[in-house]
C-alpha cells in the first residue's frame, strides 16, 4: 500500500510536470538577439580579442535603450575617472557581488576599492566574489537573470562557445567596451564588435625531458604510444573548444604544414587515419586540410591521459620520474614549482621553444568581462571592468603571473616592464636558470608559437557538428578502464 | 428537527474526533511532518522531472528542436535512442550497478567479519581496533582515492609520476588495480565497512547464543552453524547495510571521478553543460533506484519480527576461542589492516603538508630532511609565489578558516534540526505503528537517504534556482538539503529504540497527567539517550565531510568539503590534506565530548 501511495505521488509529480510542459514560455525565454557576425581582424591583438560578434549589426540608438543597456551606452563614452565618480555615487556602503571562473577577481576588488578611495577617501564597499565549479557559473547566471534585480553585477567568464549560446544569444550578459580600452586598441566602443576580453591565457605543449623522447612536431604528441596528460574535455570545456578550433582552415593548414615536415615513417602511420576521415571532413564542410585536423583530434581524444586539473599535471610533469611524458597545460602553472631533489622546472621543455619545433604550440583562450542584464550596481560594474582592463594595477592580480596577456596593449607593455616575464627564468645573478619560464609573450606565441586562438562563434557553430563527432570517439580513459 | 439534531450530533462527534486526534502529540507530529516532508521530498523530484522536458539554450535540446524555450521529450528520445546511448547511459549505468554491488560486498565482508571477531571471539586489541575501524568513514571518501593514487600510480602504467610503491620498491601495480572499477569499489567498500560493522556488530552483540549452543551440543559442524544459524540471524543487518550502502555508492561522485570510472554520477556532471536535460534524466534514474531500494526496505520491515527475536538477550555470551596464538595473530592482522586503512592515510595527510611540492617525496629518496618545508603552514602572505599558487599558508588561509566556520555552522544546524525532527518522527511512528499514515511518513522521511546524494543535490539546485527564489550558495539551501537527507539517520535510530520501549512506561506518566514535553524529556529521551544521540551525531559527522550532496549547491570556498575537493582537483594536496586533518580532529573532538557528556559514541556498545 505504501508503495502504491508513493507510486501515485510520483506519477502525480510526473503528470504535473507534463502539464506544465503544455505551457509555451518560460521566464528567460525572450527572443535571441540579432544574428551574430564575424569578429574583427584588424591586427593580431585585435583578432585574438574580438571573440564573437554579439551586438546588433546596426548599433542601437542610445536614446531607445533602457536599464543596463542605456547605462552601458552612456558609460562607453566616459573615461575611467568619470566612471569612478559614478561608481562612488552608486555603491558607497553597498555590497558588490561578482562571479567568475578566476578566483583573482577577489584579489582585484580590494585594489579597485583602494583606487576609488584615492578619489573619495570616505568611500567604502563590501564585496563578495564567487567562483562556482563544474560549469555551474552558467546555471547560476541564468537563474540570477530571472530576477528583476540580480545579485551579480558583473562576471569574468571563460568558454566563448557557451557564452555565445547560453549567455549572449539569451541576452543574459551585456558587453561593455570601456572608452580607454577602445582607444588603446585603436578603435571605438561603437566600432568594436565582440566580447570584451580581460586577457588571453595560453595552454602550451610541454614534455618531460629526463628521457630520450623527442617532440619536435605537434604530430609527435599523437604518434603511436603517446598519451599526453590533459584535463578531461568534459571537465574543462575550453579544452573541447581547442579541438573545435583546429578544424578552422587556418589551423588545419598549420597541421597540414606540420604533417608535411614529418618523416616518411611517421607519415605512413598517420596517412590511413587521414584518408579514413576525408569523408567526415567533407560532411562537416571543412576546408581542404580538414581531414588532417580531424585525424589529429581523433588521435588526441583516443590517447590523451585525462587528469582532474592542470595543477596535478604540472606536478607530475616536473617530477624526474615522469620520464618522456608530455602534456598540454596552462603555461603559468610552471610558476608554482618548488625546486627539490627530484622536482625541477628544468625537467620540462616547452615544445614550441625548441628551435626545430614545427606546428601548433598550444591553445589561447580568453577571460571575458560582462555586465549582467539586471546588474544591481551597473555603474560600479562598468568602472570595475574599466579599471581591470585599462590600468596596470587593475590587471596586476593576473599580470604578476606568466602566461596571461592583457587585451589592452598599453597595460600589457606596462605589465611586462614591471614583471619582466620574458626573463622569468633568470636568477638574481642574471643567468637564465629556468629557460622554460622565459615567457616569450603574446606576440611571439600568436605568430611563431602558432597558438590556436579561441573564436566563440566558430566554437558555437562546431559544437553540434564536429563536437558531436568527437563525443562518439572512445576516450583513452574509458578504453583503459574497460 | 430530527435531521438538525443528527447533524449537530455528527458535528459534535467530528469535533470530538478532531480534538481527540490532536490531543495526541504523535498525531500532530505525523500530520505536520507528513505534509512538510512530502513537499521537501516530492518538490525537488517534480522540479528535476520538469527539467528533463525543458529546453535549455545552448544545449542539445535546443539544437534538436530548433527552439530556445518551451518543452519537449527530445531529451528522452536522444538519451535512450541516439548512437550515444551506450556511452551516455548504458555503460555508466552498468558501471554504477557494478560499483554499488561490489561496494556492498566488500563493506559487508570486511565490516561483517570484523564485527563477528569483535563481538563473538576472544580476539585481542578489541577496544583499539573498534575505535580505529570507523576512521575511514570519518574521512571524506575521495581522500582515500587520492591516497590510493599516491600509493599505486606509476609512470609505466598510469603515465604519471611514480607513486610511493614504485618509487621505493619498483613495484608496478596493474592498471585494473589502479584505475576503474576495482579501486573505486575498494575505496568505497572500505569507507562504508564501518557501517556494516556498526549494524552487524549490533546484532551479533545482542544475539541469543542459545541456538548456536544447541547446535554445538548436537555436534553440528562449525561451518554449518555459521551458514544455517548465525548468518540467517544477522540477515536483517546485512540487508540494512545493503540498503544504506547501495544508494550511497550509487550517488558517489568523487571516488569514481578520481579513479577514472564512468558512472551515472560522473556522467551527470560531464553531460550537464551540453546535455543538461539528459543529465537530469540520469539523476531521475538514480532516484528510481532509491525508490526500488525503498521497496526492499519494506520487505526488511516486514521481517521486523526477526529483530525482536534476536534482540532478546539470553544472558549468555558464547565467544569463539581463536586459540592461544590465534587471538593474538588475528588481532595483529587487523592492526596491520586498519593501519593501512585508517592510520596510514592520516600519516600521509600530515606528511603531505610538509612536502615542497604536492606528491614530492624527495626526502625519502635522498634521505635529506632539508627537502621538507613548513611553508604550507606558516606562509602569511600571497605575494611571493613560493610555489603556493597564490595561497596563504594553512594557519593564515582565510578561505580554509571561513569554510571551516561555515561547515561547523552547517553541520550543527543540520544535526540539531534533522536530529530533532527524526527523533520526533521515530517516536510518533512507533506510537502509531499500525497507521498507514505513520508508515507513509516513515517511508517518505527515509526516501531521500536512499536517493543518491548527487541527484538530491541536483534536484534542490533546480528547485531553488528560479525567478522567485534563488538560494544558491546560501546556508539556507545547504541546511534544507542536509536536513532532508539526514533525517533518516535520526528517524531510524529513534524508531528502532522507541520500538524497544514498552508503552506502559509512558502510559503510567499519562495517568499521572504529566505533560508530553515532560514525558519526553524526563522519561523517554533519557532511557533511549544513546540511540537518540547517535541520531544527532551521525548527521553532524556525515555533514562535515559531505561533498556529493553539496557539490552543486555552493561555491568552493563556502564549506570545507568543497574547498577540500577544489584543492585536491588543483593538485594542492598540502591544503587538502590539512583540511582532512582538521576534519578528522574536529570529528574526534566532538565524538569525545559527546562520549564524555553522554556515554554514547559511534562504535559504543560494540567494541571492547
């Protein structure tokens, strides 16, 4: 009988939900914004920072805008100091809530408050910075967007693909382009199309050099018997975006060039796989070298050794016992290695730093800044975003580490001057003690280093084409556990 | 006129019935909590069922329907019929069932055998072993998984740095031993073995030895006594262990996650971004298992008479003589075993906090103590990189101590609320044993425990993330989820103990017109103090190190378990090990305080 009661209750619950299914709309269900267009390509820096185009093809007239949109339109014409005055007026004695994929937002907020206090010594603001895990940031922002006035004023968020489809197409997040940032990049807020990046981070190919293994070509990482360490692509989705991006013509061409540089023995290993994937490449509408991209992706997915995070991977790779292991990890992790009897940064080589290395050197993805559509403190959010992107102090929470490059060329230059990342491996005596830590900088990585750069719109388009194909591949971790 | 009188009579009778009904506190309790628990259990289920039909922007359902909002059954058709069905559903489901079954098996064999030796033999070191045996349950389950990795990983087999066994003795364990089903089941089995020890030990301790003695007198072989008499008598306890462990193992996320086993829980997390609705279906499948297990539980309740029989004390304790050497040898074997399951992890945790890099045991290979450091404890700034990923030392780390305070608050609140509600429900159900409503309340209170924690967490997240209420990352949400999930600890303890109480005791007080509150506080609770306190301490202890339930409900620095998981995932094992030590110390201190104040402890009444 008790079972019957429970069954009835569960059935009723299912029925209620089914009846609810007859409804036609939900709270977040406004029509998507206008169709996106492609990102800008004026310069290397701008190209990397453009992201997907998100605004209307024709800029909206400021006088027709309301709420946060109107404030953003007005704020885009103001300098940082002017925005700071507005922020002081708005948020003195208030609590500011931010949310982001990077914990450094928590470090940057006190610096921002100190900056505002240089203008008004009586100013004060409480703050809370949340860093959800397991992709929950998107669900949290979605849930918060349903309220008239949200909890979060702004966000610092990664994964262009999900941002595009879950946050921009649904108008949950709003892009604000600071005037000073646009000036520094030789553009204007109106002319700039795309998300506002705080920085580009790079994941680079490295290997443990205590053995004999050679990695002088990006195809070496997927050659017979290799199992590079990598964060699981279902755990960190920007890792999946990297694979999507490889199918873009530019990067597929890079892979083909690298393939051409291989010796015949290695080519013979890869040839059947490339041939097998020609049809798939054609079905996905990829360019002439698309099959090479698919072959690399297939071999990578079927062979990478999944780990929980880049931290443990770095800990493994720098250990002398990890002979001949390789990895694709966030470059900046090398900063936290403490030298000991068996652990050393010198146990690893950054693949792209080798003179004879050919092919892609790693992957670059962005941290983007947005206001929420129902931001409770929009002026303060605008000022904070401008502070992060337009001042060295604002960026210092990230800038003090190697492997993260400000999207503002002036800030990037100032940061390099202060922290000397290009000589990050030099000791006090001026000797290059740890060459792997000599960060060659954004310009080098995006040219000679052949860094694959994330394009949110391309990733969003590929997610259910190439993306679904990737999901049909058997991951090394799954095969190993069977 | 007559009609009016009759109506008045009926009305008066009804009023009287209502008055009589409410005059009994147990009826009020059952009515109140029946309604509240129905909502708190069913509403999250409804929310998650609804989510399986919703279209989520940027996910597979939008791609397949071409719509950004509305409802569809496409998540069901895609999950069950697409070419990904084997990868996304059937294989994880099979792994989950295998993991749960193996976990039950390991915990019952290891914990049950230990319970038998402690209660029914003359094995030595019982008091020490009894206390130490429950340690793996105190520790967060995945920390044993991390220890497993540190011990058995090797470059040759797992493609990582060498673990301790390889580094020190050049031993390479095979892949099946290091990754996948076997280590996951072992770790979870060891974690839940104290469960079977406590449950089965309780029966062994109180078991009437007359039947075994009669069989012995009749010259029945020992194996036959074991299989025909002893084991059938502890069957209810074994079944109880299966009920509790199966659901817990099924909902475990971190252990299979760390040890590379794809289960429904790990699949739920990995699918949640792109296949949100389909992930919710996985959560529902886990819940269905919970309901099925509840059905099993019904059968075990039907057999309650068995409990009554075995709990009657004969006044005789028949203990197997292991022999002069045997009692020492077996005791030493268990000391060694529990050293590796209980002491060794703690030593490793402590050691880890002094290593220069996570997992860097240079000092062991070089015999040079200068390869140890105190930086993880005493660094009080985060400006110098110092190999600490921008974190301050443990003693000064605001994230850790904020999370510690939050966890204590959460655990105390959950223990107090769940303990109180559970005790009242147990009391009320025992008073109205034959009432269908009482049985319904009893079952609905127990159901959340049988549902996998991750699924319950997911359901609460969806329920409380909407236009009207958004409780993500608040103690309110964590307390609600914790209370609903942990009421069964208290209600079961309370019910079992109340059933042992004769009604005459309370009736005598009722005759003397003693108010209900006084009857409870002066008579009933003092008599069953030990069981009732367990109903408070178990939620407290479980809550302190719960991850799967709270994983989706708060950010990483909010409570200690999510902070610990964050540091573990980041590879900052010094911090996660320190948090482990803090948790273990906290639980031991609280357990000792409760023991001193009340005489009750987790393993009380079994060991020693």
